[in-house]
C-alpha cells in the first residue's frame, strides 16, 4: 500500500528512529546494559495484512503492549513481540535467575513499562516533528494470536483504517530480538500525517 | 468553593480513603492532593506537604525517572507506567504495621486536564508488596524443584552408569571362571572325588546364574536408558513361534514339561525386531516352564485382534499372588523373595520383556487366578501388510 512517497517515508522512518534512540537510552539507563533500538522498515498496510505479516514472520502468539493516543492524529499504538521472544527480552533486561515457563505478573508489568517507554518515545518524536501535542493513555498488556489482537483492537473502527507498520530491532548484549510497532490510524489521521510531514519538510527547507 | 455539591464531596472522600496512594501535582510540581494512604505509608501528613513542591519536600525523587515521566505528563500529555521491577519503588514508603518493610510500588502517571486547560499530573501508587512476596516464594519453590530434579537426574544417571560399568567389569572375569570350571568338569570330572565334583557343579551352575544376572542388568540398563535400537525385519508369526519353542525345548525337558501350540492365525507377517522378541518369548516360556507342574504342558496361542497380534503363554502353576500383581514387571521383582526360594531367576526378565514390548509400541500383561496358573500375553501392532 503506497501512502507516502519515498521522501515522506524516509522522514517518518527517521523520526521513529530518533524516538527509538531516546527509548533505547532510557532503557539502557534503567537496566544498566546497552540497549539498541532501530526501525529498519516502515510500511502502510491493512489490519488483516498486518496480522498476516506478523504471523508469517513469527509464531502466531504474540505478546505486547497497547496504548491509545490522541491529538492532531489519534488512534492506537501496539508494540508486539512473538510470545517466546517477549519472555527472552524481559529476562535479558531483568536478568532473571529463575526462568519460569511463562511471563509472571511482574514480568508482564515490566513489559508494560518497556512498551510504554518505546511507544511514548515514538509518539513523542512524531509530535515533535508535527510541532503539536500527542497525548497518550496508560499501557495495557496484551496477549493472543495476531488475528485476535487486531480483531479485538480494530472491531469498532471502520474498514478504511490503515496500519502504520514498523519493524523494530531490539539489541541487548549479543542478542537481537525483532518486535513490531503497529499504529492504527483512520484515513483522516493518515491525511494529517502526510500534511504534517510536508509541513515539516517545508520548515526545514527540503521542499 | 460554594459550588461544591454532594457528588464532589463524595469524590473527595473517595480519593481521601482510597486504598491506593493518590497524588496530584500542578505544573510547578506543587502537591495538590496527598491522600490518607500516602499519609499512612509515607509518614508525611498532608498539611505538611500540600502546596509544597514534591521534589523539594522529597529531594531523593528529583532528577530520576519519576521526574522525567512527570515532566512528560505535564508538558507533553503523556501517560506512563513504572513497574516495581524496573523502576525500583521510587517513593520512600513503609508498611505502617511493619515500619521496616518497604512498600513495593507499581505507579501510573497520567496528565489531568480541567476546563481551564491547566495541566496537572495524577500519580496513582499501587502497593504490590504481597504479590512480590508471592512471586519470590514461587521463584524459590521453582528453583528448589529445578535443583531437586537436576540432582535426582544426576543421581539416576550416576547409578545407571555405575551399574553398567560394574556389570561389564564383572562379566569378563566371570566368563573366564565359567570357562575354567567347564574345562575342569569336562577334562577332569570323572577323576575327581565325588564331593569335589559336586562342589564344582554348584560353582558352575551359580557362575552361569551370575552371568545371566549380569547380562540381564546390562540389558535393562541399556533399554531403560534408551540405548537400544530395534532392528526391524518382516517375518512370519508361525516361524517366530516355532523358533521360540525350539529354543526352550531343552529347558522344558529338563523341567519335565512340554509346550503345546493350541491356536494360531492364518499366515501373519510381523514387522519387529526378531531377536529382541525372541528374548521376550524365552522369558515367558522359561517362566511358564519353571512354574508348570511336572508332566504338565504349557499352552501357547496366537490370535489376530484387529490390527494387532496377541501371543499368549499359559501355565497351570500356582498363579500370581494378589499382592505381587502390581509389581510383577518391576526390576528385581519375584513373588518368592525369600533367600530359600525354589524358583531360580534374576528378577529382571519381565522388566526387560516389558521394556522390549513397549519399545515396539506393544503391550504386555497377564491374567491369573491363584491356584489356577497364569496366562501372560503380549500384543504387538501389525505394522506391515498381512495376508
């Protein structure tokens, strides 16, 4: 799905990369370990395509964090990991001595905090580029198949919604874990997003 | 303040007596709400901290992650969550009933807007100490269970390796002893005094028995440690039964009993490990021969039951005592455990037979009434086409 031209796409990717840089720095401080985050890929797609893309690249069960946001653009942002990878990530960051079979209550909380830092940083860099405020809600821990998660989270939205899909590379120590940020936007928000990217390009003198 | 109505008063009361910590700050970090729970757990009365900057009053909170997220909430409208695991309980809170016990905290921070568009920050502190204790306990128990399991596995491995090693080391000299005794018997048997001949016969028989026991121990260790591979081949069931009967004929004759094949299906092909199943049959037939009364006969039968074949061996001996039925397939298990038992055997034969049959995805069992003999059967899947 081509929503942005190459230049607009590059600007948006870089904006999110700046956000991920800030998130990585906050996380590194918290866990006293170098954490690196980057966005190698940014795409627009439908919700069913997003569910299929994640399911095709990973096992069907995903774990993550969801956050509502509103401002000049509004929607829902989700950070998703394959369930077994989320366990790996939390354990790397918390340095758990006794690994359990599944996430414990406090590991779920820790993942919520990690997701909150990453999603807030991504949305804050977007808000910064727009020069406008984007307010975020509290993070909610989610778990299920990609279809369940996208169905549940998009049930009330109309057919015209679009997913801004970002692949996120998470590096801790020598490990690399792939996650996904999916931002569910309606058509109006996509138009505002394009408009704001163009406005930013003009402001910095590129267009 | 004159417009305060009943619901506002109720809300104020609710916030005051909420069972979680509630703090509201203005843009200058001044504390506007500090509820009863915060008073009880921080030991700071509301009238002392209200309208004071949170970071001036509790300087240790300044400059950390808590201030960062409060700033983001006040200036950018962003909500945040601080988990007790990653954010390490920033507020200096203690349990009022146990003043040395720190309160473990999960904290939510949200921007709060009023009609006047003034930005406030709402901080909600949840006491998760009991849940943290439960999780620590759970981790301790899991760690102990993992340690115990690992130790048990190591001990079992060591035991198994030790038994296999000792048995192997015993077999070589015992074979040599048996060979020598055999030579003495064969070459000098008639020249020796009768009492020496008798002693040599006892030594020979018992050495044979010891070697059989060592072989059985090595077999069972190999089978139970998963060290055996089945060598599948396709063979005719009748040929298999005849071979088993022939192999045990000599023993049966010595026991003064005979074998009788009472029932068998039309040509049936089995796909299995011929040699290993012969070992099972040897065990069932020799057991039956041991228990069959003198001059009696052992009934051997085979039937096709759907996609399986059932081979049964029935004796007319004393039968299996009720209390022994549950442990008959256990290692070193014999109905007569006394040192003076009449029937000789290692007590491993049925355990080995069970392991071999189960490796074939088959089943072994028995039917027995005390005083009326025992019928042992094995059921094996017919893996290949049958005629």
